[in-house]
């Protein structure tokens, strides 16, 4: 393995009168046989099991679900090599550098969250001083402003961050969130920045209000505006507050590998002590707000305990009530928590769905 060069020291950078870095690299045509012979690289994790290096990801949820606190903790854990939400390692070969572009809050509020979250991780004083994490905060910025984008490209080229965090998507670009062009422009701008340096980019996004259509209220479907933003992301992370006061994070989409099972955590903020801590509670095995499709599938199997269904039959059973993807996601959700028997099928074999009373025999 080639040893990575050390990161530059973090310092105050002013982009005034600086020349932008080179434009996008040229397009390259690669013959199919070369692609066929390439061995897919192993996933390099920024956050083990959740977020790969160089990916585009989105943390999304309703207001009041501690998204900014969660992003602040994520950035600090990546920079420090500490476990995110106590449970997910942030591998560090050399020091990770993190840039937080805070478009929602002022400098004082961002500073409070940063300081309190650092305190909540109980890092050593020398670790705190050496953290390669910095902010662009309290400054107007839009990705559709070419001069601002040139300035950001200079910062990216100088700092070479492993992770860039954006809070929030609605402040990144003027326009209508319901139009796919809005989401496509954000995704294109992030790809432009990745051509300067292959950072992972994470954005905070908000949920819309609940829909009369039950299948549209699944956590993975609640992102406000066009679905094009979700489609452009490599990882989609909905967060949802439960009645008991904890947060459930769902690994709804992971383009590069398997999805992690949903899990619960609690954001504990102690004003008097000036600290904030994200406490891992555990796997979400009994999620109170399970989508209606999950409950209906459980009822169908309970009413027919001796029958083995094909997955396609389950989808057909609920075609009038739920989208096919919603039913498949619900089956995956229930199987991951051992609430039903539905092991992953072998290649070319129809996946089967069984009630718990049946033996978990080999699919044939």
C-alpha cells in the first residue's frame, strides 16, 4: 500500500484574488474489455458500514430530529477517528480532514454545537487541538453562483478534505425543490467538486408533511421535493424521532454495498455542562412507527401460517395499497429483524417468504 501524504495543516484561508484550480479533466473513453478485466476495489469506509469514502450521502428528516447535531458529531468523529454514535468506527490511516459548510446557522450557534459535541466525546486536549475540521459559516453561498463555486474549488484544492458536510440542501441552490433540475444541479455541482478532490459530500435535507398515501410515508420516501435528489445519492439516511424520544436512523439506500439494519440513538444535551453526546441504543428490532406495509405483511402471514409465499405473490397481494418497492423494502426490513423467514435467494431462485412457525429450510 502506498503511504498517503500527510494532510496540510489547517489554517485560515482567504480566497480573495486567488486563481481557480484547473477546469474539469477531459472525458476518457474506456473499452469494455478493460472494464470487464478490472477487479472491483474493496469499499474504503469513512464510517464503517454506513458511509464509504468519496460517496454522496444525505441525512434527512423532519425539523427537530437533531440533524445538525448528528452532522456535527459525524464530522468530529471522522476527523478524530472516534466511533460515530458510539458504534461505528471511523477508520483513520492518516488524519482525516473535514469541512463543514453551514448555511443554516450563524457562527455562534455552529461554534456552540461544535464545542459541546467535542466535549461530549471526551477527547484528549491534544486531540482537540489537532482536529482537522473547519467551517465555512455565516457567509452567503449558492452553488449557482460561479464566483462562489470558484472560491470553494480553491478551498477544496488547498484543504483536500476527506469529508464535506452541507447544512442544508435547500440553502445550496435557488429554485424549486419539486423540480428534478434543482436536484440534478446540486448533484452535478458536488461531482464538479469531487473532480478537484475526491471528498465524500454529505447534505442535510428536510422531510415533507405526511401524505394520504401510506406508501409515501415510508422514511425512505419522505424527502422533500423531487425524488431526483435521492436517486443521485450513493447513501440515503432518513432519521425519525419516535414517541419514546430516541431517533431511528434507516440505511435506506447504499449503492456500493449492503444496507445496515436500522438502529436507534439518543441525542443527550446537557446545557449546564456544555456537552452533547449521541448515545447508541441498539438495533431497531421493534420499531413503533413501522410502515403500514410491514404490519400488513405480518398479518397476512399470521393468517396463513402454513403457506409459503413467493415474494412476487406478496407484491401482488398488496398492489392496490402499496408500491412494489415499498413491499419489497418491508420484506427486507422484517427479515433483517427475524420477524419473518425470508432468506436471500440464490441466483436464479425465486425468493420465498414464510411465517415464523415454519422451519427455515433451504430455498429450492
